[in-house]
C-alpha cells in the first residue's frame, strides 16, 4: 500500500487481500496506516503458504526504499491503484 506515488510505503501480510485493502481505504484500521492515509494498493504478491508470505514480508521490510520503489515500478510504473482489479 502507498499513500501516493513515491509516498510512504506500507508492507503487510493478510489472508484476505480484498477485505484488508477495503479496511485501509476506509480508514477502519487505527494506527500507522490510518495516520499516513494508505489508500492505494500499488503492488501485491500471492502465496499459497503463510510461512513463505511472512518470510517475504520480513525480507521486503528490510529492503532499502529504492529497491521497494523499483519493485513497484517494475510491475506498476504509474503507481495505479490495483484494488479495482481484485474485485
């Protein structure tokens, strides 16, 4: 999730992406995501195994910001909100 193009980036794990993005878009989750207005799903990965997903989340969180931006832009150069594609 991102607050805007080249804005603050949030990385998380969920077992229900549509529900979780809806919660962020509507500021239903208190804390960091609500404070920084994370309303745009700009990148996501799908895993069949929760342990693999958590491992990847931890790895991405350790990345430098430039690497995260490059990853997003490799799949979504315009930082479009991908939420509608999920529905």
